[in-house]
């Protein structure tokens, strides 16, 4: 009987040997709905501050602080949420974050002044910031290795759905009256209800359970996936497809053998390869246990700590990753949070600026689709660097655009390349760390990025005053170049099993 058949074998090995099942799809869709709500909340604030400038007469500096307050919360939430997820579990933190930011968003609709709205946006940010890295880690740890990057990019594509929903609400609801922004934020309370679905319907990460010594729970989760019908295999279960492939001498689609080259398949189910030496500056792999990839140091013992991210063998990738996250957040949120307001300031009516923002947002889904294909063919690093370079070009075109057609065209390109880059970034981030510190590493990278998203909305009014929209987007283009260079310093993990 092959390793992994039925209930035999290590749960993580059995999990990696499975094809895509309906349970995988449910996990992805369930996480994606949470991701959609997250994006909708972030997108709505761009339309809210545009109306507050009219209804409350709020100046640009105060509007910048309203936007940045949420990102301050996101920076804190991302860092703390990652640490918490490595302690109590991915699913628990995912559900908690949805509840926190859903309730706080609904309460924001009742705010009577700038100070109260800022305080509530900070609380909203705590939930938003923690949810994103935790959800991507959960999906990454369940996805079959050969399509793991594509699965995370598909998850990230739900961001575009959320932004488009925000744009539709901004276009249809916000202009209805002086309280239109309140009704828009009230819709943002839906994640609080969805938190119950997440808590009851999504499984806990198998790798987290194993790292915590909860082997029986991990075995039950894997058994549930094994019993689930495999997608595209006419009623066969995931275990049947995996074990038939073992008998035939070929791995099922979506699997890869541990220790085999990236993107390759193996006979049968996932088998442990020979011990692989650790990097010169990291600990050696034990000779009598499963080996880590050549550039993967052993996970530290004990509770996860920030210092573990700077251990030998991890410090270079942590540095490069933080640079990319900071730069991408600065340019993305600096551009898109202010986009309706920038268009209105350039002479368009509020409704027309919302309409153009909605059109520009449509470029996000094709960007994700392209990235979903390329992360498994080009690899994560090359895809990320290419889309960041494309973002730099698009931002440069926006800087010199004149006339509505050029502005919308450059905006569509910026949406395409920028959101494709986001997809690749979320695909690569969880793969860079071992299970014990995976959520911590992803959370801190996101947290560092959120500090840039705090600074960007505050910097936009000053940069625009200095040199107009042209200077503003030229700065964004330069920051995208820095991000692309940082991406090239990241290791490539396409097709490798997680440790």
C-alpha cells in the first residue's frame, strides 16, 4: 500500500499528495469571501473621504488622517495577528478578525466627527490587517504544492471583486445624499455575520495542528479532504486519485514530491527525499528525519518570536520581503485611496470621478488572471518583478497623461500590473518561512507594508501641492522600481513542499 493511502502515513505527506478536491475549493471560496469583504472595506474609504470633503468640509490633511488611521491599525493587526495565528491557529484568528472589523465598520457609519471616525477606523484596521496574512497562510498550507502559488493568487483575486463592489457602492450609494457615506459603511458590517460561517465551516491548518502536536485532529482534517470528490475525476475521491496515481507510477495533478525539483512530479504519492544540507549559515538537517529544502533553515523550537525571522538563512529573505511590502503598499494605497479625490480635484464632478474609478478598477481581475498563470510557469520571483516593473511604467504614464482617455487607459494599466504584483507577492510570502513562524513572517511583512500605507495617504496632499499629479505618480513609479529590485532578491520556491 503506498504511503499516504487511506489513513496511513504522515498527514502532511498525505495532504501534499492529494489532487484538488471539492473541499479545497470550498476552503478557497470561503477564504475568498472574507478577502472580498476586506477589500470592500478598504475601497469604500476612498469614496467616503471624497464625500466628507464636501459634506463636512474636511480639509485634505484631516482626510489623510482618516485614511491613515485604518492603516495604522492594519500595521499593528498584521504583526499581532501573525503571531497570534502561530499560537492559537489560523482559523480562530481569521474568524476573530472578521468579527472585529465588521462590527467596527458598522459602528463607523454612526460617527459624528473626524476624531470618532479616526478611532473607529483604527479598530477596523486591526481586524483588516490581521485577516489578510492569516487567510493567505491558511490557503497556502492546504493547497497542493504544484498549484499552491496559483491558489493564493486566485485568493488574492477576490480583492478585485471587493474593490469593484466598493466602486459600485461608491457610485450608486454614496452620492444619494449627505448620509450616503453612512449607508455605504453600514454595508461593511456584513463580515461580522460571515465570521460565524468561517468559525464553523473552515478547517484548521494541518501543518499548524502537527506543529502543535495535535496529530489526531490533523488526521481527521486530512481524512475529510481524502474523502472529498476530486475535481475533474468523475466522482473519484481525492485519496482514490492519489493512490491510483501511485499504482500507475505518476503523481496526480497538483502534487509534487518532497525533495524533487520545483514543478516536477513524482511517482506515487509524495515521498521524502534524501536529507538535504542546510545553508552554510543555517543549522544542518537531521540525518534521520525529513529534510528541509536547501535554503530552508529548521524551524526554531518554542513559541514563535520575531527574532526567528532574522535567524541565519532567513534574514536576507526577510529584508528583501519587507522592502517589497513597504514599496508596494506605499504606491498602491497612495494612488488608489486618493484616486476619486484626485480626479475630483482635477476638475471632474464627484459622480464622474467615481465612474472613472469604477472603470479603472476593472483592470484588476485580468491582472490577477495573468499572475495566476505566470506564477506557476515563470515562477514567483520573476512574475513579481515583472509586474512591479509594469506598475512603474503604468505609473509613469499616468504622471504624463492628459485627457480622459489617457487617464483611464493609464489607470487601467496600473490596476492590471499592480494587482497582478499583489497576487504574486501573496503567493511567495508564506512560502519563505517554515510552519512554526509562517504566519509570524507573513504578518510582520504585511505589518511593515502597512506602515507605508499609513505614510502614503499623508504624503499625497503634500506631493501634489509641490508638483501636482505628475510629480505624485512619478514618485510612485520610482518606488515601484525599488520594489522590483527587492523582488529579485527573494528565493524561488515554486513547486516545493512546505516544511
